[in-house]
């Protein structure tokens, strides 16, 4: 679409997000995508090395530390980071914080934030809460609901989204915006439907006394899904209560 052909009120975007770029990279890698491929892509924690993220991390690494050893150490950590927010690398927590700041200015179409100042802010937080620059991502990023407190992977602007959070009293980051209801649906050649789904907490997120308040949380953090039952014969053995409205 040529923006000149349309009213500016439509807000036609001329840039791409990391999620766009990463999805295109993964979905364009093969001429066919299987159900397993699609599931893997949905839970992907990668950051694209193209677009705004490539420039942002290059600018962070290239910023003048001005003699600050902590800034230099943070840059070294980002240099060896593998561009995955899967919770396996020492640089994941720092990179997730950088993605959060980057997402903020990029999404709002604002000028790029100051790389050195961004690093200093993240260093101060990591040292204050964890005493080091490289805590495991899941130690910092948490799925919290009621008594449930579980480690998360993913981060802002990735397909495995953990886009926004609140800093809890213990300093951990309780995610409040990101992946929510996820559902995969398939039809076989006879037209029979099958499905699996997951939700970060459970089906009764507003009722703490319900057994379904957080009963999907562990599955969610493990990238697992539960079955969705459509047919009466499948419902046998999976009915909790029968009633007439």
C-alpha cells in the first residue's frame, strides 16, 4: 500500500516490528509448515537480527562506556548473547530489559533512547535486585497469580510475548501483558475438528476459590497445551459438572 494514496488518518505503518520480522523468517524458511512447526513458531523466543532490533543492539554495544566498567561489562554480555530469550543464556535478562525499552520508543515512533543511559538504568536494577548483571531470565521474569509463582521465558516484542510487567516488592517482574489465550485448531480430511489450547492462568482468573484459577499456569510456562473437547464421546470422563441453565 502506498501511504500517499490513503488518508493519513488510517495510520498506515511503514516499518515492521520484531514479531513481524521473526515470523517472516521462521514461516519463510520452508515451503510448507506443519502443525508442529506452527506450534514451535508460536512459542519462539528469538529476536530478529534485522530491523530496529538489529540497529538498537548494535548501538547499545557500540555506545561509549566513558570509563564505566559496569557499562563495559553489560556490553560484553550483550556481545555474546545468542539473540534468544529462552532463559538459557547469561545475557537473556539484560537483553529482555533492552527489548522493553526498545519496544517503548519504537512502538510510539519516538527517537531512539540513549543507549548508554538505558544500559545504566538496567544495570542499576539488576545489581539492586540480583546483585549481578546476568541472573537467569526466569528468576527475573515471573508468572504470578494467587499462590502461583513460576519462571517465564520470552519477552517484549517476541512471538513468545511477555510485553509488560510490574516490579513486585521482591524486585521480580510480574508479567501483566503478553501471551494470553492460545488455541490451535485442525481439521482432518473427513472434516473432524481437533483442538488444543492454553491460557497463562486458568479459565477462572477472577475467582481465586475456583480450582481453575491457576490450573493451566504450569502447562503454559512449559509451552504445553491442553485438549479442547468438541464431541460427546470425547467429553466422557472429562465432565466436571452437568446442569441445566
